[in-house]
C-alpha cells in the first residue's frame, strides 16, 4: 500500500467528483455507486469483475459502469495500475440524454452496451472532460467538453425493454429498494421488506439479487456508504455521519468506507471540503 496514491477533487459547479489514482495489489472490495462511472486506465492492468465477467482494462481502455453495477478492483501484475475516473449523476445524465432520443415507454431503461471500449473518440472525450474539470478550466471549456462527452456516450448506450416477468420481479425489487432508501438509518429486517412488497422473504431476496446482483443487506450497506460520501463532502464529521446512517460507531463506518473506497472518511472529507478535522480520524 506504500505506493498507492489518490487525488480527488469535487467540481465546484456540478459537484462531479474527479479521481486520479494508483493502486498495487488489491484495490477495492465489491461495491457500487449511485452514479454513472466513466474513466480510462492510464498505466498497468486493472482487473475487475462486473456483469458477471472478469475484465482486464489496459492503458487506453475506457470503462463504463452504470449506477448499481457491482465491481471490485485488483492489480494482477507487478507495478499496479493507474486510472482516472469521474461520476455522472443518474438523473442528470438520463434527463440530458433523453433529449437526444425519441420518447420511450417506462418499460425501457438506459444502459451502456459495453463495460470496456477502446473507441478513440470516446476515450479522448473522457480524457478531455476529466482534464477540464479536474484542473478547473474556464467554464466555457468545461461545458464544451461535457457536451462533446455526452455526444460520444450516446453511441455507447441502448434502450433495453423488459419482459413482463422481468417487470414484475423488478417491481418487487424496486419497492424494496425504495423502502431501504426511506429507512436507510433504521435496523430494517427482511420481514419488513417482505411486508412492504407483499411477498415472502425468499421471493423478495431472489428478486432483489436478480435486479441488483446483491442481497438486500449488502445493498443497504452500500447505500449507507453512498450517502456517507454525500454527507462527508458537505462537511459533516465522520462521527455524525456514522450516527445518522445507522452504523454502530465511527470505527464501523471507517472499516466499511475504507474497504469500498480505499480512503478513510476523514481523509475523504478533507479532500472535498478543505475543512479541519475534529476528534478521532
């Protein structure tokens, strides 16, 4: 870990996080984000599992992940890997891209066609957008880069229609997910979710895993971590965040946060806010 490093900035206009990092050996435990993630591998080999496949991202590869897609990260060869990435808010991206498509029914959803691509124009657009945001270029340069990136991304997206049985299973899973969103700080049980969705615990768990590729309890932990990032970036102290989100204590939050993001909550807060810490790290 002595050679690992991470640069994180939060764009002042949009709140988009830009990250440039290097990791050797094990990088991330399986986790997900509540935003679309786009990035480029700059050096080395980045190995990760996503969509039930093992991927090897080489220098010049762009990686595209959707909200909720579980992924991990490892460096399978000596020297580790270096990458850059940033997150695009789901509602913002979907709403913007909808303007480029004809109206579609509710049974369609937006997806990236591939997890990895070497398409030169998209790779260049990701790199230019990252540079403009990370280095706080003039706003006109930033916005032009973002517009070009969205244009390139449309060529790598598709609308996917769900079958009736998938829609029913998805509805159960999404009702359970919505309940977890509304009660994320509470000690929720599977029985609570089953009652809320009008089904039994086993059907609920199968539907949830089918839709989100993760059991409800594991998804709830990731939900709390995603919310913790928001609160820490807004300046909340780690001890307060742990209490607000139902973690046993600050150490409990810290263990899960570092496993998912390879950074402590206190360090993440400093990078986002430049505010001094109070109390234990």
